[in-house]
């Protein structure tokens, strides 16, 4: 399991009966997590002192209850700063387990000894964009949600990257890649964290299990002649890291060479010392 041990502003304090107890800076949150299938005693004192908890509704969705949080605040990881803002669907605007991937590709970028162009697809609020830019890459950040792209710009500014070579695109990721292929644009590193389920601009249904192979095949067409890395992540429990590795080895290894490595991402639970699984990734180095 790939685990980031270097967070100071985030801590997974405990996990029990479908919920996480977390510290985000100085604020304590309780959030649902379907991976927490065990029911251990909740000995941690902060279970009863959380600043807010996200409670699901029996009719669907949910809401933050007992909310004593500001509208937003910031947390830092290494030399990066991110805006935390609890959203309507339990999210906070950041996935801390992805820091293990940030560290991995940042080292590759710094050690490349040449300019690196990175394409970040389904880029959300820009955690990976900020990390790649901090490492010295120029980045193309693509997400279909205008609000998420605006949040990514703010995170870059908070991290001292207002003038960094980052291009922000609000667009459907597949359609953008198709246009990049026609334009002949290429990238040395590709990062993607596609959603598990969604609908396209004309109502077509997206399911990652049905689409990820075609997505990797398509995106491979914008790799440069001397690519550096390819990173694919997923939070879909039915899509194993090993299945994603099989796809990258077929679609990337045959043409470009290199090697894929797959694993779960995780966060260490302070109370137990064990790691909570938080999705998976496959890393391909050329």
C-alpha cells in the first residue's frame, strides 16, 4: 500500500462503523466512508467533540450537521497550501491520500533533467497540478466543472504559483484529448483520476469500468516521443489496481516500453496504527 506519512495538517484519527474521524488543520470532521466496514469501540475522545459531521439522508444525499466550521480554511503539505471547503457531498476539496502520488511524480519531474509537460485530466481542485508545477513542470489542468477549475487556480495562488506555467481548461476531458490529438500537442507526463460514474454533455452515461480501457488508449496518443510517466487513479471498489495495471501494460508498455506498478492508496489510522484503503493507482514509468 502506498501511504503518505508526511502530513502535518491532516490526520485520520479513527475509523469505525462507516465513518472517519479526521483532523483538517485545527478542525475535526466526521465523514462517511464505505470502506470502514468494521465496528470497533470509539475510544478517541474527539468523536464527541467534532466541529461538524456529514450525515447521509435516507432519501439520498446528506448534509453537514452540528456545523461549527468556517466557510473555508487552509491546510499545507510540504510547500503547498490548499483551500479546504466542505461541500454538499461530504467532500472537502482535497484527497490527502493522493500525496503519496504527488511525491512520486514530483521526484521524477525534478530528476528528469529536462523540461516536462504534464496533462492533468479530471483534475478537480488541482492537488496534482500544484505538486507538478512545484516540481518544475508546465501543466495543462482540465476539468469539466468550472467551479473546480476556479478552486484549482486559488490553490495554485495560495502555493505561490500564480505565475507558473499552468493552463486551465474547462472542458470534457475526452473531447479535449481528441482535440489535442488533432492539434498534434503532446505531454511527457499524464495524470488522470476519472470519476466512477457520471453523464457526458449530451446525457451519455459514463461508467469507469466500461470506459477506462478506451480512455487510456486515447490518452496514450498525446504522449510525447520521450514520455516520463503515466498515473491512473480510481476510487471505484470494483476496479482493482491490478486490473488498471493490466490496461496500462497493454496500452502503454507495448508502444513505449517501461513498467507499470499498481497498489492501493491508504491513510494510517492514528488510533489503531492500521491503514485505511482509499482507492488505488497504477504508476507507469517509461
